[in-house]
C-alpha cells in the first residue's frame, strides 16, 4: 500500500461513526434564512420533524408556501413538489422560534472590504431574537463566520446554547449534498452536539456518514480553510491553462498527466474564467484577514491569482479586436442562478475599461441592463449581434456559432 493511501485511511479513521439511531421524538426546528444552506437543511429535516423557515423577504416565504424554491436547485424543487414534508414558512420570529428545540442560523455573511471581515449582523440579529423569544433553544450557526465568532457570541448574549456546524454544499446541488454528505462537522463535544449530528444523519441517504466533533473555533477554521483550498485548486489549474495557452501547449494533455497521480486526482480541474459564486471569494478574503501577524503568502496569492486570470482572459479576447463581446450567462457555474461575484464579471470590467461594448445574455434577468451593460433577452439576436461570445462553460445552445465562442471549458463540467 502506498504511504499516501495509508495516510488517507488514517485520516478517515479519525472521524468516528455515530450510530445513526433515529431521534426518539419529532422536534420543532426553526431555520433562519431561505437560501441554499437554509432551505436545503430544512427540507432534509422536514422529512421527520416539524420545520419552520423564517426570512425577512416576503417573496421567499411565499415561495415556500407555494412549494417552489426561490432559486435553481432541481433536487429541492422535486422534494418540495413530491415529498410529504412537515415544512412551514413565516415572517414572524415569534411563530418560528417559540417552542423550537433547535434554531439553525443560515443567513448571509458577506465580506466587507472596508472592515476586512464578514458582516455578521444578520446572524447576530437572529441570535438576539432567539434569546429573547426562546432562551432554551439550542442555536446552531451554519452561516460562515470568522474564527472565534461563536465563543464571542456566547459571551455577548450570556448563553451557552450556541453551536457552530459548517456546511459543505455546492450551489445547484445543495440538497444532494445534504442527502449524501461528505462529512458532518459539529463544533462542540457534547450530547446535544451528537443529537444534532444525528438529526442530519437520519435525513441523509448515505448509510455511513463520517462525523467529526471539534471545538468551535476549529470548526470555523475548517470551513474557511476548506473553501480556500478549493479556490486554490481552481486558481492552480487556471494558471496552468494560462501558461499552456500562452505557449501554444495542449492544456488537456498536461492536466491529464498531472491528475493521473492519485495524490492529485481528477476533480476540480476544469479551467474556467476564475472562481466565483457566493462562498469561495469571500471566504478566502476572510481567511486572509485572519493571518494578520502570521507569516503567509499562499492565501493572499489565491485572491491575486483569480484577478490575474480574469485580466488574462480579457487580454486574449482583445487580441481578436472585437467591437462587441457577448457574455453568455452571468452565473458562475452550471445549475446555479447566482450571479454574485461570478468570475466573468471581472472579465467584463476589463473589456469595458478598454472601450469594448459588452452585451449580456442571461435568462435569469428580466431587466434591460446589468450594471453598465445592456441585456439582450433574445438568444438569436444575442448570437447574431456579437463578434465574440464568452462562455465560461460550453453548451449546445452555442454550437451554431462555435466559431465566435471563447471558452476554456475543456471537460464539459464544473
């Protein structure tokens, strides 16, 4: 056996297997935040427990009442439509939190470039509300937070009923990743932490899910470092691709030879315009801020590499001397409706700064413009009206204008 295989098995063995015995009684569980994280875990738990979703946006609450997700996720849509779920939604903190055994916090924590840290105001608002309405409820934070947040929050609100438990979900496959989790991490070693892990286990379809119980700050660090590693891997293969394209080499051959090594593997290696979406950019920046006073180069380089990749893509496009460049989809990955921090937006900004007209096709938008760019809702007019079309991922819808398409999608997947 290779030493690497022994190490991998040893690491896996460090995760104890909880006996996935069902929780003895149905619980009331409140979930704050109707996004990917909140709705997917709510659907998972609502198979066996009474779950109440709460959000500040009335439109999201209406979606749940109508049994439709407010974003693209085929698995969630199917479960909402076809499964007998004990799932409700409300705008009222009193209705959501009163009598709840657990309150799961899944509200957004955007990175604030001014303060250099996550804006945790939405998480803090939920904690304050739960402590006021139901101080006996165990509050489980699934929002991504800075390292040390949970312990500081316990002291601030004079409560010991706070647990951090990170999620490891992909947009567009959030429910799938709850049903088949790679691992469950709970940032506390206690009976209630084990009870929460069993809640996640009993709704999953995987028979033997690895579970790791850690201290709170270590669990917070696991989340940030995991996403920074994924961002690093995307950046690595993108820099490889930039090198290959500059020197006229076949990127596919190089990646194939590298990833044949089992220590590297063949996942997350398809070149793109850069990493984007909701999690990777902000989590990498948050982790970088934690390194104040700690020697580091790699974490900062990940963010710089992503910006450099977007500039490189724009320069390659400019070599074609286009008058109008079309952007086919703003979303950062297949199966996602999220435009936030998508890598193509950086490319668009570079092109715009050099005087190129940029036209956007995004069926998820029903407006005439996105930022300073015009949106064309008709796909045929979009294809005909552009000299070059940017596609982060290739699709059959562009096959008839393949000569116009610029993409670095080599493997047809994210």
